[in-house]
C-alpha cells in the first residue's frame, strides 16, 4: 500500500510539474507575442512617419522646382533686357 501511495505521489508531482511547465511556456509565448505585436506597431508607426516625411519632401521638391523655374525665367529675362540695353548704348 505504501508503494502505491508513493507511486501515486510521484505521479501527481510529475503531472503538476508538467502542468506548471506547460503554463510557463504558454505565458512565455503569450508575452513574446505581445512584445512582437508592440514592436510591429512601433515599426508600422515608424514606416508611416518615413512615408509622411518622404511625401512632404516630394512636395517641397516640387515647390522648390517651381521657385527655381521662376527665378530662372526672371534671370533669363533680366539678361535679355541687359543685352537689349547694351545694344542700345
């Protein structure tokens, strides 16, 4: 009888340890999944910021090109006017 009780005790202890390990692994997996989701959200936010900056930069480049074209046109017109005035003199 003592042998059976000892055997049952070891079996119970073994199953409890197995259950504990399984729960521990589940908790570790759940924590890893939460961490990965947080990192993914942070990466997505970073990607969105990079995209916003690139769009903003593209807009700024387009505006700069318009300004540059305006200055270029004004410069050409001023040089042509200077040439006309020099021809007149």
